[in-house]
C-alpha cells in the first residue's frame, strides 16, 4: 500500500523518538526480535559477505599481514603507556600552527564547546562528516536541545549517515551505518524529503542526495569531523573516507571542529602507513580508501584551501580510566568493523539490538567499560566466544578474552542471578567430591527422564533457553566406573 508523505514523516518522527530513547539494557529482547527479521538478515549478509571477501583477499592471505598487525599492536601499546606525552605533543603542534585545542572530560564538555562556538560565530548550519565519537555523545541531538535558541541545523553528510538521520535512526554498523536498510526503504526515506517520488535506482537516489548535500556544504558555517588518526609529532588529523564529503566539510565552511577520542593518537606520521593500510583493508576490503585526508591546523599563509579557524577537541569520556588496566587493549581499536562482520551474533541480530553506538564484539566490550556493567550487563554474553573477532582484528585485540573478563567481573560484583550462582556453586561442590559426584549422577539420571527425547534433553527448567538451540546429550544409563566393575 502507498504511504502518504505526511504519514511517512510521522513514521520518521516516531522512529527518531524511539532511537533517541533507546537504552543499552534489553539486548536479549531486541536480539530475539531481530533474529526473526529475514529482510534484516539479507541486508546484513549482503554487506558483511562482500566486505569479508575483500578483507580476506587484501589482508587474510597477505604476506605482510602478521607483521603489520604486530607493528600496530606494539605502536598502540607504546602510545597508551605514554598517552599524556603524545596528547600534549599533538596539542603543541596544532597550537603552533594557529589551531585551538580543548581537552574534554566528557560529552557535556564537547557539547558546551561546540554550542558556545556556534553562538560566537552566529552559525546556523553545521555540516558533519561521519564520526563515531560524536554519535557516542549524541552531539546532534544534545546541541539541538541545549542550544535550541540558536535554531541550529546539523546535517550529516556521509550518505549513509544522512539517510539514517532522515529516518531518525542511529547507525547500525561502524563502517556501514545503514547496512540494515534495503534499496526500497532508502527510496522511501529519500522520497519522503523530496518533492516527488524518487525511482528506486541507485543513480537517481545518489543524484538526489548529491544535489541536496551540495546546498548544505556551500552554506555551512561550521564543519565537524571525527578523526581516524591524530599524529602527535605533526598535529595531523587523518580522515579516511570513500565519498569525499570530509574534504568538503573541512575546506568549505570557515570553521572546522574535530572531535577525536584521545585513544586515536599515534606517535609519528610514518605510523600512518601501518594504520591506514590496516583500516582500509579490514574495514572495506580496499587496498586504500578513495580519499585519505591529512589536515594540520587552519589554512596557512599562501594555502588555497582549508578552514580559517580550526578546533581540535580531545575527548576522554571514560577512556583514560581504562589505561593501565586489564581492559586497556580495548583502546587499541581503529573502528574498522571487521569483528562485527565475522561475529555470528552480530550477523543474526544486526547493530541496533545492542542499543549502543558501538555494536558487535567491540561494542560488547567497550560499552560496559564506558557506560558501566549495570546498563550493559547483557552485552558480554552476546558472544559465542568462538574467537573469530580476535582472529580478524587488525590490531590484535583479544576481544573474546576481554568478554570473558567482563563476565567474570559481573560475577565478582554479584550481578549474576541467584539461581545461576547457586547452580554453579552446586556444580563446583559436586565436581570436587567423589561421593557427591556419584550421588549427583544418580539424581541427575532420575531427574532427566521426563526431558530426555531422541537422544537429547529438551525443555528442562533452568536450561531451556540453552537447549532450545543446542543439543544436550542425557547422562548415560551407567557410568564408565559401573561398566568397568561389571567387566563390560
Ligand atoms: S576491535 Fe578490532 S576488528 Fe573490531 S572494530 Fe576495532 S579494530 Fe576492528
């Protein structure tokens, strides 16, 4: 049935409200719903299979791969051990070139800095390129609310991010923000903001987006970007994109603001050769992405382009408390998205089920670390612990080990359910005592009888959630010792 445009807009508003109110809590409920969504699975498979094929061709079998990965890991390790030094080196380099640097403790600080800057500049249109750091702190939404009197129009200019913004949704993947949408849904969203119904073909949709976004680039007062990497020795911000929108965002508006997580700093310019290669090969399966931009402060004398005013915001937002802990390796992430693509859980549920900016294995690790175990308590369990994430990670983060550590931490904090704790305590005692073990086996054989069907246990209370999807063999009628005694 045709949906009228006002109805489409209402739908968009509802989704927007839902998206903004989403919480990390409730992964299990959202995940259950998502696994039944066939369209979602088709869209996820299309993107992840293509990306993984490319990744495997460029990195998997590449003779340089182990060395690149090792070098990246060591560089990150060394950087985190001296993070304060490298951040202040980077800040000095940028200030020497006439840029401004601000250290933000949290999202509030970032919002206040950007909002006050917009007020001072009399800004109306803020054009953004893709930035997970700003998604993490809901910068757009918070600016619109806290600085409502300025009437700011904040426009995402990455095509996927723009479509997600129009639909009132959050990105569902670090690299492919709208991989969960099919062409029909995208046509519907773009037609909803067009004067006419657009045809569902990629060229027409892209041409429409290009025309609309060009108007925003040309009229933007402030450009906001993230940073894939920040180089300490030169103060260079490196952004890696395929659409060229970051170039326009950083060179057309008179003011450029970079919001960068403090963990994105790397020591030397030459380190970029390691990280840019790993990011493009792992993230999109390309040897190198189409646009690799290097920006070092505001436009210099005699330079033809670049913003007149440059601001770098170095955002902590919970990162520094991980330094020197057993979770520090989570800060090595370069947001390539490869662990999402290989994860059997992500591939079934998609990113929105996680309810957080970061999804997949890295989301399941970093979200409880940044937001707290309580709100994200389901996420460390959103893993089969198969280790595919660790194997694919280009910087060697032991993701499945970190997930296990987070599960342990929840148990130590007393967050496990009472029934589960009692069950494991009982199991421990039984396994430690031969008498209890023998008695337990006897009781178990009796209790399993109503649930043992066709060689497996089905529907037993307490473990039904597990056995609904897996085979559990019943206890044998006689133990090995009993058979041994009988001489069989
Ligand atoms: S954890 Fe590793 S694989 Fe996952 S997004 Fe980060 S760098 Fe990529």
